[in-house]
C-alpha cells in the first residue's frame, strides 16, 4: 500500500539530481524513474551521466553540471525546466571526499571540498527556491552525512562541509516555513561507492547506494527533516548524545571508528578516486571571479 502511494505521489514529478552519474545519485535516479518521475541528472562528467541515463531509460535525462559554478547550476535547472516543465524536487547529492591529515591537506583541495560539498548545496538551494517559491510548492533534499554529526579524523574538511550542509538546511527550512517548500536532509553512513573505497569500519558493513536511494524516495513520499541511513544510526547517535561528548568519543575509540579514514589515506585502493576527485573541473578561483562580476 505504501509503495503504491509513493508511486502516485512521485509520478510525473520533475526531479533534478546533482552528482547523478555514479553511486547514490545513479541509484536514486533509477529508483525515481521506476516510481514514475521525470528525472534530470547533472554531473561534471557528462559522458558518465549519459551512460547512466541510457542504462536507466527514457525517464532520465543527463546534463552537464558543475555545482560550484552558480551560472552552471542556473543553466542546469533552466534546461531541466525547458525540457520537462516546472521543477518539483532538487536533490543536492554531489560531493567529494579526498582524505588527508589536516596539516597535509593542500589549500586547493580544502577549497575544492568546500566548493563542491557546501557551496554547491547553497547554490542549488538558492536556485531551487527561486523557481519553487512563486508556485508555493517544491521539495529540496540535501544529502549530508553522519560525518556531519560524528566527524572522522582524516576527513576534517569533509566533516566540516557536511556539518555546514546540516546547519544551512535547518536554517533554510525555518526560513521557508509557510511557503510550501519542504527541506530535508538525508545522512548516510559509509556507503559502498567509489567515494568510500578502501575505508573499512570494524563490525560495520558499508550500506548499498540503493538503500540510500530508498531513503530518498521515502522522504519525498513522507517529508520530514532528518533521515539517517541506516535508520539505526540515528538511534545510536541520540542514545550516545545523552552521555555527552566523553561517552561518544570513548565509544568511537572502542569501536575503532576513529581510525578508518586515517588508515585509508594514501592507500593504493583509493588512488584512482583521489586522483579523479582532485582533478574535477571545478575551480574555486574561477568561481570567485564569476561571482565578483
């Protein structure tokens, strides 16, 4: 019964997904297409996005998108609306996670992570609100991370970017109250995608991107602000928060959950992903020049 309701709710909706060529974005595009939505995926890797769209079917369109470039984001959403009609949903999913010890992280990498993971989300939210507010209807879903609640050593800038996504989303949700626009955050744990290659937490199996996709579909069917994937992670975080920071840190250390990112830095398994993430076309310097014009 719930599945049928979800299909009715999402059928014919125009949904844009950033970072849609791979991983969570691709799995979500497939799930939403199956639910009857008209999906537009954007990615800096247009060729990979087109391959994903072709594999899923006619309900998915692939476009070029550099989330850190405000002009690129605006063009992406304009093109999506020209092709399919008014934007109903934006899923801000694009993100990168190069690993490094804080003092060794190049400044360009720090800027890149913040430009994609945080500024990209802010660009997307702004552009979506501009299009949704006049119609008093829409839903923005930002993919954050459990790392935004429980930061992992070795990924400090990534954790900061995801904590920023949570804070921005919370404030935006309050600001948009009464406008008809919903704002949600989905917080996955370690997902079995290229981004998490070489990262292993003892006693915890990576979750499949399809599991995150199901959570994203569910939050569109039944809007609420904060969704953890897996759901148990939210219960654990709430339980440990009662004991304060000391208990949380002790538990993290006891489970050796404070070392996986550090141990993965520079490993051969991550070399391909790290190289690709650091070579994205996004340029924070170029972005700043564009915004100053």
